[in-house]
């Protein structure tokens, strides 16, 4: 029997959680990168036409260029939303190696991550960022009408999250980046390839699945979905359709599904109907394209997968085995060997990469991977690693480097790679494959962006791709400063050239589909080596044959195939360009062609004078009795956060005042909080229980040092924390004479160590992980309130019986004295708060077995999209050795959970129920606990 009172309380608490999720300040936490740069970075600024560019001093040249560019192109970028002017800070970040960019509110700013990726559009990287991110600025300004007063950015940002689907934000920006330039992702067949493949293979995805993704299948992605939907909507309803939609949303903000309803108002179709109509059009166009293409079917050399799986960059070894870099929905990236029977042997896992990449020669695997600064995670590196398949030895050939796309020479003695310095200067460099020492640097006087180099068989010539605003080109570099252009700049998506026989094979889309092509280095004739229906990539020659092995894209991902080297005509470009109507509507040509060459005054950006950046006053509801207003400030470099607030306690009829800050500039993070608050307590007397009130000044100080290290597929985290507080009580009312008026500096210390192995998308919990956590609390400065607490916790994760299953063994111990004897610092058994305690908590032993049940990808109309169903079996012990033993747990049971998107909103809701059975010794009925969490 289930306790009815518990259910009633549970329902009330669940409603409160939902309300607080919508209203509380905790729902408005910054969801973009909040990491810091090292203190050594010297910042400068340029102010022009409403833009404030903030940048490290190494980027002076790029900042000058961007200052002129953004002020010139913004009127074009915002034109179809009727936005001609704006005001926003833009931070150029150069310490990281992961290409990115974003626009946010709270605080309002944009960040450009300036290191170019090794695979992107056929134009300048910063120009690409500028046109895309400035469209987001125009979107935000349209929805807010360009107003920031009275500091409502937190509320606006939260409102955007529940009002506007991500596919529109990103898709609309891609339509503009494509229409206003000669490039843009809308012109890349490989970018829309997953969507095209799914439709032509007869996959029918629901609107929610296409938008939110899947733990099972490859879905279009909200960028691609958004670009194609936005392009189609503009084609049918004109240039200003989204100006009308966003204006209507701004005027009528408080509605369910505001974007869908406003879209329906002007087009007659909501988001789902627009998606279905777009998909039907795409399928028709792509079926017509497919009928006019001559394609081939290639044998698959890897085993079939029941879910999305990739085998990147296959190489056939002398023993006939295939080496590939595999990843899937259920496995993180690792190297595998595939034999002739398609049986796989796992070699080892690797860390995150800028893009999937490795090179093989002379029994050596060479790859790059990302390593983060232990403390300042805005700073990251791309290091080169190697593995000798004969000796089974690993090497890290570079440290704190910015080297990408390494390729090893045929004799295994040299490695060529792309290097970017902090000023965005790019070069090809050669390294000694044994020591990692740089032995040669190739000149790049035009500072072209360079990509994916490879050696010829002699090791004297290097083929590579260059990128500029003119497009992509295929080049050769060699000894004596030889630099030859084989294919001139164009908008072809050239990538990954490799020497084969007397020429070079590479990826391009001459026939409108990404395929493998070949250029004879003497005659310069270009031929096709593949005719894949969906896309062919990453060729390598099979030694001793006239065949290539390559990636053939299919509905499940990048598969392994091979074919004879048989050059054929490259074919006619049949690419279906869905962005043409938008390009015609905008009618600007390439907006970067006429950017004036300007020079701007720059000056130091003094971080101390820019600590405060107030952006929001928000309502705060802590519970049904406490509510108020809070002012928030976050500086633009993520180094200083500040808040100040006033809350009203309805039950006490008193106000609380609070303020605090977090300083993240230095290695330790310093936090301080001050509260002046009303309090109420109850105490026993001979006359019974009496009530007393008082006010108190409360100050808390905390210092923490979070450090993390990653190497290959292992992550190590260390955290040291210490905190103290001081409380002074005053204005006592109806309190006893022995009432304590001062709580002087209780001390708390925490240390945590965690080791985890990189997880896959379908992993519910880590397969291999260990966590140790120690806590110590005492009162060294307060003789009136003696007491201490020591706690130790250990978490050990192991692989379960099947893939993506996880078993956790968690032992926790605490000992406490004095005023701490009833404190709880360790994890407790499930159902703990619903079971009457019979003794002081000393230890717990918790066993949890977590496993996936199904990945339904089920859409329940507009109500919910169910991503997965998961289960947990648990068996928990408390005070083992005294109250329980291994045959007699305190609680046991199971839980069922599901991750879902509710009401077509982006945050993922984790909803479930836990059934707790209590050992009969406690004479307790089964307990039902409902589970509700959410994440962005």
C-alpha cells in the first residue's frame, strides 16, 4: 500500500518544481561557455558603430579587419528583419582550438572562436562567423525591439528558449550566411547529406525527431532542418515573412507555441505542417536529382549496425585487415581492426578531436586530439599522438601545441601538420616522428587557411587544401619553397587530398554529390573515382593493388567500401540549391567584396574597470513563502559574477537583503555571500514549545580550486574546496536568555578526485569511473558549539552485462560529534526521508545497476517526444554491520525513467518513478518516489 499523504506531498512538490523551473532565477543560468582565460592574456578593445570588439593583443590585425567588416555588413545581415543598427560587445577568443561562435543574452554579447577548423566552408573563417552570428544579433534585437532597459535580459533569454525553436534560430542564420556570400553551408552537399539519405531511403521522421535528434538514428540536425524549412518558407511567402512572425511574437508573447501559432497566422501552417510540406518538397527534388545521376553500389566491408555507426578513414593493412576510427551512438571514438569476416577487434580509445582524423604508415598510427588547460578551460591545445602497432607503445609528440591534421610519411620518419599561432598565422610544419621536434616550416606569405596535408610516397612533396575568401584550392608544397596550385580557388568543397599513383585523390562535389575525384598532376585533368549515391570520402590506396578503400555514406553512417581505380568523367553539377530564392530576395552578392579597408583606434581593455556589467533584474521565487527581486551582473570575460537582491518572507512579514560575488580570475575561485535576513525558531520550555524571532547578518566565504586533465579517452578531475561563515544575530524577540548570538567561523574542507573514461551518447552512466570524496567540518574558533564531522565517499563504476549498462558500487562513511552528530554529508539509501530513523547515520553501501530498455523516438503529438526508456535495479544498505548485513538490505527496488522533450521545447526532461521496498524489519509500506529533472 502506498502512503496517500506522501503522494499528496509529492504532487505539491512536483508542481512547485515546475513553477520554479519557469520562474526561478536558477532557470536562467548561462547555458553558453562560462570558462576563463589565463590571467596572462592582455586585452584590447575597438569601438565602432555600436560594436565593442574585445580581443587579446595578438589578434590586433584580425580585430582591425573584423571591426571594419561587421560594421559594414550588419545592415545587409539584418535587412530582412528590419534591423539596421545594433549595439553589442564581441569577444574574440584565441586561446582555444575548437572552432565556434555564439550570441547570448545575460549578458548580451557574442563570442568568436578564431582558430579555424580543418573542415568548413569555402570562405574566410572569421567572415563566416561574422555573417552567421550577426544574424543572431538581428534576431535577438527583433524580439526585444533592441531594448535592454530595465535590465530584462535573463527574462528575455528564458522567453526565447520557450518561444523560438532552435531550428529557426540556426536555420535562418544559415540562409543568410548562404544568401549573402558565395559560400555558406547551404551550398554544401555533405551538410544536407544525412537528411537527403534518410528521405531517399524511405525514413519518415516525426517533426520532433528531426528537430530534437535521436539516440538511435542519424537525423537531419536542427541547423540543416532549419535552413531547409526557412528557405522553403521564404520561397513561398517572401523576404519579410520572418520579420512579420517575430514581430507578432513580440507583440503577443504569453502563449503556448508562440512561434508555431504566429507562423500559422501568416502562412496557414504551423511548424509541424511546415516540416511535413518541406520534407515532401525535398524528397521530390532529391528523387529527381537521383534519377539523373549515374551512381554505383559498393560492397560494405564492415558489419551491419542497428544504430548510427561510423568507421572513419579506413586503411587496408598488409595483413588484409582494415584499420578504422570507429564511433557510434553506443561507443565513444576508438580504433578498430576489421578482418575479412567483418569481425572487429578494438585497439584503444582516443580523446575528443576537432574532426575525426588519423594517418597510418610504417606500422604507425598518428592522430591529433584536444587537451584542455587544467584550470582555464578557455585555453585548449591540439596535440599529436602516435601508436606503434609493433611495439604497442604510445607517444605524445607535442605538448601545449596547436597542431592539426597530422599525416605521417611513408617511411614513418616525418609528420606534416597544420599549425595556427595565437595571431591566427597559419603554416604547414614538419615534425620528427620520433621526438616530435619541428624540423621544417613551410612559408605561407598570404596567410591562407591550410587544411588536411599529406605526403607523397617519397616524403618530399605535400598536398594540402588552402582556404580564403576566394574559395578552396588544392596546392602542392615541397623542398626549395616549391608551392604549386593544382586546382584554383572555387566553391568546391575540396578536402583531404592523398597521393595515389601519379596523381592526387581528393573529395569534392563536381557532380553535385560529395565523391572522390582524381587529378593528374601533369595534365591537370580531373576525373571521378567514385559515384556514390549519397557521398564518398576519405580514400586510401590498397597497397599492391589498383584499388582504393574509402568511406561510403549510408543511412547508418560512414561505412567501409572499396572499388577499382577506374577514372571516369567528373560529371555535371546536379546539386539542388534550395537557397536560391533567398539569395535572389536579398540580392546583395558577396557582402565581403566591398568591405572598406579601414583603420580603427584601439586601446587597452582594463578588466578591473569592467568587473560590473548589470544586465537583469529578475523575479525570484524560492518557495510559497519567499519571493523577491534580484539584480544580476556578469562581466564579459566570465571572470566576475555579482548579484544583489531583496526577498519578502510572507510568513514572517519581513524582508531579506542579500548580495554576493564570484571571482574567477585566479587559480582558486573566490566566492562571498552576505545576507541580512529574518529568522524564526522554536524551543522547549516547561510551559511547552515557544516561538522566537530574530534577525541576523550572515557572511560566507569560499575558495575552490577545480582542476581537470584529459589524456586520450581518460579524464581526471581534482577539486579542493574550503569555506567558512560568520553569523551575528540581533533584535531577538521572545527568545531564552541562553540564546546564542554569534556563530564564529565554522570551517569546512572538501577534496574530490574523479577518473572517468569517455562516454558514448547512449551510456546512462560511466562504464569505468572512480570517485573519492572527503569532507571535514569543525568549529575551531567557537568554544560554545563544539563538534566535528568527517565523511568519506567512494564511487566505483563498472561495465554491466550488456552494452551501455553500468554497475555502481558506492560505499560512504561518516562520523560526527557534538552539534554535528545529526548532520548528513553522505549519500543515503533510496527512500531515506520517508523512513523513520532508529539510529545515527554512520555508513551506507549502495548498489545500482542502470540499463537502457528502449529508444522509441516516439512523438505523442505536441505533448512530448520520448527519447529513451531506462531502468535501474538497486539494493541499499545502511549502517552495515550493525543494522543490516549483505543478506538483509535496508531498501531495494527498481526505477523507470524516460528522457523526453515536453511541449516541443528544447530542454530535456528526465521523468520517472522509483519503487522502494523497505526491509520488513522497519515495518514500512512500499514507497513511491517520482523523479523530475531537466537539462539544456
